[in-house]
C-alpha cells in the first residue's frame, strides 16, 4: 500500500476513495490502479491536506505537468480523477473550498509547426542535382509536394492517372478517401513530367505499374525511404533545421498565407475538414508580419 510521507490523513482519504471505487462502482483493478497513481502523484507534488487544497493548487499542478510534456489525454484523465476524488470527499461530509466541477480545463499551448522560409525552400529544391535518375525523381517529388502541400501518404499513393497534364491539376485522395483537386504550378509540373517520361520507365523496368513515384527496385516508395532521402537532401543543401516531410506541407501553407492567400482557399488545398486546423498557420503568418514590422518600422 502506498503512503504519502508525513501525510497519514491524506493516505487514508485516498484509500477510502479507492475502496469506494472497488465496492460501490465495481471498477477493475487496472482502473483503480490508474486512480491511485493519479492521486498519489498529485498529493506527493502538493504536500498538502486534501481539505485545504485550492483551485490554484490544481491549476499549478496541471501547468507543471504540461511543462514536462505530458500528453493532453493524460492530463485530462488526471483532471477527471481529481474531480471524482473531491466529489467523493464532499459526499462524505468533508469541507472543500471549491466545487469539483470548477477544476479548470487546461489550455494547451498550440504547437506551431516548423517551416522553411521561401529562400530555404528554394535552396532545398535547387540544391538537388539533375544528373542521376534518382536525382530527377527526388526533384520531381519535392517540387510536387511544395507546389501542392500534399501529405507524404498522399504522395506515396499517387498514380499516373491522378495527374491531369494539360489542365495542370492533381487529384488526391486524402484522409477517409476524400477526393480533392489541387492546381500545380507549371514549373513544378515540368519536373514531374521529365521524371515520368524519362525515369519512370527505367525504375519500373518497363513492367506495368500505375504508381507514380517508384524506388530503386521499381516498387512503391516507403515512408522511411523518403524520410531518409529528405534528410540527405537537407544536409546536401546545408540547411541546419530539422526537416520532415510535413515541414514541406507546413511551408506550402505558410508561404501562401504570407503572400495574401485566403484562409478558406488554403483549407481547401490542404484538405482540412475544419478551418480550425488551418487556423494554426495564421499564427505563423502573424509571426512573419511581426518580424517584418520590427525590421522596418522606425519605432520598432
């Protein structure tokens, strides 16, 4: 049985609650163990009697957990545990300074994705030589991803029939097999066409295949395979940032917004169901605006 040092009363209250969960609520041993870990963790952090705990104590604890990188789901579970525990104490006649339902939700800091500047993105593209067949393929992939903002999974699953050459359009099947049509800049499309006409037949060994981008063995590329390629190209370009395939997608969206594109249009291009998902890029756009303001305004 766990004990909290110098807090026998707290330990007794927690154990009473755990007994209640077992006998009255019929929870499993695993569920009770989760409640136990949450409660002992909180009071070992707080080192105060439950009956004098304040909402500020709880909020401070959750903020501390957030700073350590604990996931949103884990913190939400601990919040639910504390609400249940303090509700139990009130039902048992204990006087608590707050109502359990007043335990605050934690506002998580929104993660702003890493991006490349326009100059860095162009440097990455232009640093790819066009000497070997795989070089041409790699340039075609990055040009297409930056031109359209497609996900890595969408790129890997592209077929030859998904490109409408004359119309300069790309058909993509995103999450949930939802179809969307994305325009492709002519310059970027020219690299894809060069790859398809000259390199695709070499990689496929002239075997029939509908997959657009192939690996050296003539098979569909893997996520890990492309990730390794991107790391090599980043190093080759002399870019010091940590880049993932999603960095290209983030950069695509951010550069459009920086240039004045409508948020709804960017939402459609990215295939986001909710504009709230796309909204995160306005934070990056505002950062760009502030940087330029600081650089050029005489009072900055």
